[in-house]
DNA sequence: GTCTATAAAGCGATAGAC
DNA sequence: GTCTATCGCTTTATAGAC
């Protein structure tokens, strides 16, 4: 599990995020890590339900069937729990975005790739996205979470540059504003976290397809 | 945002004490005192900044230059403040929506009208929209705010019916999902409250125009 | 209409027993 | 690894003086 650059400068390594290498050891370190991972997942469910600020450490402890004080055996603070969730999300999505950009396909395919990646995170990173939307204003003013703003800036550059390239190549209409269009896309994707539930009529890629259809060609008949 | 600027003038609400003797304005239901209105506006600014739950009554009192206890001379509870803000917003937007629907224009014009109304509320109802987005999950489970869900359902029906009518008349493509499309539009408009600030490059109707352009015809060149 | 003063509950976090 | 017990602080809200 490589720790990519989204949160460099952190004093100590954190346990692996989801999808990482499985620990096979049966030592106490491995058990501790699994316990910790489990608690992070419980916290994530609650954050996804109502956001970070609105979730109390007592809520998390209740969910785990322990007392709130016991949580502090595993975590320094409530902040460090959400940090773990957010950093995992940002590391993953940034890496995926960069890969698509580096493939250097034409702007239409690149935009479609970015959109698909974004929709694909709705399910596995529901908590991070909810927190991002509900608690952004609070978190961005906390020194520890400065990496959020840095990552967002990098992401914006990727999208806006791609849209501009598409306009220069005559693929996208010249009379749309690249930054405004980026925001429209970004917001529409993330906000779906409020109502999207896997197992419904459409999965996240069906949602992405519908969105790409409307975004590229509009709802008008031609 | 400073204390006095929003309500310059501060006319005659003086002789009316409290304790029963209400001032009857011209009209029916006793105009709320201007002091009260001023306080609601201050609270709204704070709710718009960081949401309802994250705003404390002390924050509101500080902004007004009084102590938190003094607020309870004007309001029953923090809930009743946000209720006033939300009810005002919903009353206004529902009336405006209904008017557009009742004009019975063709679906394209009707959708454009609804979109313009929605964008038009971004500025005057910033607080209500922010609260709607940040605290919806919390508020909808409070009995007092059951009207929020009812209004939302009615709004959804208006949009979805209009989109379906447009499809039946051959104006909108048949391969888009009406409900999904409604959600896309709704979310994209409201989420703009996070970054839209009047006085920027585009006003809210410029934003609406850009959005309608993309939504009707897409970003592709044809 | 605002103040002083405070209640009752909840918050994040800590210390030390087991 | 969890519990008991609690600290210091903040929260919404109330009572009564002025």
C-alpha cells in the first residue's frame, strides 16, 4: 500500500486503506490493524449518514458496542479518523485521474474517463464524499487538512485543461466557460451521493452513462 | 455582514412594548417586529456560511451584539429561526414554480422558466438553500419540518411531468430518464450556492443561461 | 429588550484500573 | 482492549433583575 502524495508530511504512517494488501500475519499488530480498520468503517458509515461534525465519538463507540473513551486506544482524535477516510479517498481518486490524463486520449474520451472514475467512487467512498460536501468549509480551515485544497486545485487544473483542449480541437463548443463547466460536472457527480444507493435501478456506471449522454449532447432532440 | 448595514433606517418600532400589546401593521397578521426580522437575517448569514447545525445560538447573538439568552426574548428556539427561513423560501419558490406551470407553455420554455427561477433564488435565499443541502437529513426527521418533504415531492412532480410531456411531444430525447434528469438539474442548481457569489463574473441569470445552454444542447460541437 | 446567572445535557478527550 | 470515572468546556434554553 503505497502512500501517495495527498497527505505527505504526516508524522506517522496509517493503516492501509481499503483494497490494499492483505496482512497475513497473526501477530497482535495485524489484529490491531484489523480492529482499527473495522472501527474506521463504522465511523465512515455514520459520517456518510450525517457528516463529520454531526457525528459524535459517542455515536461511533455505540455503533462499535464499546464506550467512547475506548476509541482513544485506537485513535488520537476524531479528526484522525476522518483524516484517514479522506486521505484514502483522495489518494485513490488522484491516482486514477492522473492515469487517465497520462493516457493522453482525445479530450472527449478523457472527460468521459474522468466522469466514470468520479461516479465509480460514489459507492466505495460514500463517507468521504459526504464529508467533503457537508464539512468542507469547516475542514478546509483546519491546518491538518490543507491537502484537501491542494488536491482540489490539481483536480480543477486537470478538468479545465482538458475542456480547453477540447475547445481548441473543435470538439467542444467554444461558447461554454471551462471553469463553470467543470464545476457543473463536479458538483453534479458528487451531489449524487445524497440519493444514489447501490442496488437501485441503475448502478454507478449506468448513472455515469446517463450523465455523459446529457452532458455531451443535451436533452433536446436534434 | 456587519451589524447595522442590512437594516438601515430602523424606523418606528418603539412605543410598542411587549407583554401582549402587539403592533398591528397595515394588514393582518401583525408584522413581525423589525428587530426580529433583523435577527433572522443575521442568523441566515451564519446558516449560509456553515449550515444550521454548525451554527450556535451564541454565534447568532454575537453577530447581533447581544448575549445568547437575550435571543430567547424574540424566538422560542433555534429551530423556530431556521423554520422561518425555510418556510419563507419554500413559500416563495413554490408559488413561482406553480405560476410557470400554470402558464402552460411548451415543455422547453417551462423547464427554462423553472431553471431560471431556481437560479434566481440563489442570492436571496442563500441560507435556506445551504441549510437544505447541509442539514436536510437532520431536518427531515424532525416532525416540525415535515412540510419540507411534502414540498419536495410536489416540486418533483412538476419537473418530471414537464420532462415527460416534452418527450411525448418529441422535444426532448426519449432515451433520458425523467426522474434522473430532474435530479441532475435540481442538484446542479442548488449546489451552486456553495461557490456562487453575486458581483462575480456572472450573475445568477447568466449562470442560468450557461446551464440551459449545456443542458439543452450539450457541450459537444455538432 | 438586554443583562446576570445558571441549569441540564452533551461534547471531545484523558487517566488509570483491570 | 475495554471499562470506570471524570475533566473542562460548549450547547440550548430558562428565570428573574433591571
